[in-house]
C-alpha cells in the first residue's frame, strides 16, 4: 500500500535577532517577565525578506539536501497566516522562484496548526493523484502583523520558515491524523482582518494587527492539545509510550510542560526551541522537526507526534514513523 515519507527537512530564519532586553528598551516589559511566562529569550525579525523569500530559501535547501531537481516536484503547499499578498499565493511565488514548473502550488491558512494541516493535505493529494514528490512549508513574517506597542502580543512572536520534502513510498509512515477546528472561538486570536467599505469610493485600506485573548488561548491549548494527541493515537492504534518524541507547537514552554504533565510523559520527550525563535506560528513545528533531524535527536524508525494549535481556533496532530 502506498504512503508518503519525509525525505528531507530544512529551515531558514532572517538575519536580525531581537532579544528580550532589546524589546524592553522600547516597551514596558522585561526579560524576566517574558522568559518566566513563555520561555522565549529572543526571536528573529525580518527586515527585508518577506514570507515567500524565507519559504523559497527552505525549498531550495530541500532540493539541495535531497538531490532532486525542481522539475521533479509535483506539489508545493505553503501554510502561512502572513502571506506576501492575497494573490499570488506564497506557494506560487516559491514555485516560480525555484522554477518547479511541474508543481501545482497553493497556500493554506490554519495559523499555527497550518503545517500539520498542510502535511495532511499534501499526503492525501499525493496518494490520490500519484504525485511522486511534494514540498510542504510553514512560513511566517509575523512581525509585519504585530502592533509593536502591544506588549501582550509583540513579545511572543518571531519570523521564520521550515519545511519538508515528501516522497511517495511503499511503506506506511503516516500512522494517525487528527485535525479539528473550533470556529466559534475564532475571535480569541485574530490578525489581518479586512472590512467591507460603507463608502466604497474611499480608497483607504486597513488591516488589523494581531489580537489575542492570551488566557483563553492558553486554556484552550492545555485542554485541546492532549485530546488531539490522544485521538491521533487512537487512529494509529498506538499508546502514549510508543511515541519517541512529541514535537509540539512552540507557543509557550508552560503550555508544553502542562501537556506533558497531563499525558504523564517525561518532559525529555518534548524537544524545545522556543527560547531561540519565539512563536513562529505555521513555521514552528517545521523548524523544530528540521532541527531535531539535523541534530540527530530524531533517528530512523522513531515515532513522532507532531501537534499544534492556533488561530481558527484549530488543533492538529500527525503521528508518523520517521
Ligand atoms: N511584559 C510585562 N507584563 C506583561 C506583558 C509583557 N509583555 N504582557 C502582559 N503583561 C502583564 C499584564 O498586563 C498583566 O498585568 P496585571 O496583572 O497588572 O493586569 C500580567 O502581566 C499578567 O497578564 P496575563 O495576560 O494574565 O499573563 P499570562 O500569565 O496569562 O501570560 C501569555 C500571557 C504568555 C500570553 C499566556 O497567556 C499565553 O501564552 N497564552 C497562550 C498564547 C498562545 O499560545 N498564543 C499562540 C497561539 S498560536 C497562533 O495561532 C499564532
């Protein structure tokens, strides 16, 4: 029976690093508050590269790493909540930049759950359409959506991109998938809202900045992420102890610790990189996965639970064998 496997993973971040101390120079906050409440020490903030530029760097790295030519790619999906533009899609820009002329390319929007949603969509399309190779990227330049005077959000997010190259295979790799959406909670986390115009001749365009009910999102995550993991495990017919590593969306170290406690799993099974990158939304799990493969934390045959939550509100867990 056909399935897909991850044959390469890469990530890219902008050059500029902004530490907590630097933020506290222009905002009423402190390294102590940010570190204690979230685990974040610094984040990357783009100065020139937009989302498609970071995503294109990842796509190019994936091609180099896997030794594949761009024409071999059949599908490119970019998960992002901070695209360069409404149209063309970020994925289409990437397709053009890397000259993957045989690839169909489009974006999906599921905020921080986006990478897992995109992986699941890519796998389904590959199986149905017999695509041999696909690139799935989570990419964000969230700094352009932030209100840099709002300390309740500005300190939390960072820019970056991460992705994987998937290939069709005869072995089973994707073992369990749980995707859920809670649209009634959508107003707990919003960004980039646009409104229809009463006076349609008024040419002013406005987009709202990132807004979040932090406590509600925290409650949601600690409640729903364990449920999402358990439901993907049930589909995979596996137990919690069968999972070698839980790669959770890096939004808050305290959320991750609480999920580990709820699942009665040792914190050592939950790799962290939030201190270095902050919350990079759709890029977060992809960057973590790429780092864990690069550092050889994850080895061939390991069973991984990739699990995220975010705007929508949404949750997503994918259990796969590497
Ligand atoms: N620096 C200093 N003080 C601050 C800051 C800051 N950056 N931000 C808020 N405070 C203050 C508040 O004003 C408040 O002060 P008060 O007690 O005098 O009123 C106090 O700190 C506590 O504020 P809370 O919001 O209650 O702090 P909390 O402990 O809940 O931590 C946080 C806030 C970190 C945002 C937490 O709620 C959280 O992580 N929530 C989940 C958010 C999340 O994961 N979002 C990502 C979703 S993924 C996506 O889709 C993009």
